[in-house]
C-alpha cells in the first residue's frame, strides 16, 4: 500500500503507472471536512493563503478528473480514521461497502 500526496495523480505518467501496477483507492471528503481537518496544520504549503476554503475548492476542482480514475472512491466526510481504514480493508477483501 502506498499513500501518495493529493497531487500525485495529476501527473499522467504517474497515474498510468499506478493504474497498471496497483488498485487505486481514492479518498474524498467535502471541502468543509477538509478545512476542518487541516485548520491547525502549518505543514500544507498549498494552503499558505488567506482564503483556504477557496483554495481547497480550486484544488478539488482541478484534481477531481484524476481522482475519478481510481478503481473505487471512499467518501471520508465525517468518518473517523478507524472507519475509513475498515472501509479500505473491506474493499481490498472484496466485501461490499457499508
């Protein structure tokens, strides 16, 4: 399992390699949920802006077509890390999403 940064899939060559050699699981969340999660983080260079919500929406809009290339997408909005991990494991074991 490899967890990439959000922009990794926007490189066509990288995306193609990942698709050829693995099973891609995309994690999505609402802009509000993302904002809540990163509100106190100082380690997000792309968020060094006054209007963080606007920037989140811009990044989501730009990256969305690439994210849709994933084999499956799990919405993590309002979910705990534990619940998200459980859903990922279910997908990898061939169990239906709950």
